[in-house]
């Protein structure tokens, strides 16, 4: 199993509602991607004050690498990803992706 963790530094002009709308859209891909087991998103609570720039994020659980790659190449994911990149400070530099085998 894999955990696909994504941490996002949105530009400040976007409201939480706008940020949530983009992040919630990634869950819609699950209907088309077998092996996408779980999706959750939300604001970074940052209790340790270690990552204040990355105020939002999401975690997707995949059955295996093939499921993650199917998700990554899904047209809806690619469109949402492009929108999210455009909303981030520094574009791609405003996103951290961490894939963890569990």
C-alpha cells in the first residue's frame, strides 16, 4: 500500500473555500481509478510550527504503484493539478509530494 502525501502553499489571495474546492475535486477521480482506497484533505494544523508555508494538503491511499500511476495520469487529476499549480506560490515549487510505502 502507498500513501501519496501532498502539501500545498497556496497564494494568499485564495480563500479557504477556493482551496478546498480544488482539493475536494481530487476525490472525484476515485470513481475511475481502481485501487484508490482513501482520500482526505484539509488545512495544516502545524502543532509543531514546522511547516507554516504549507497551509493545506491531502493524503491518498493507493493499493499499489499501478493505481497511483493511473491516478497521476487521469485527465481529471491532470486538469485539477494544473489548476492547483497555478494557485500556488512559485507554481510547482509551492507543492511538496511525498510517497510512502506502508
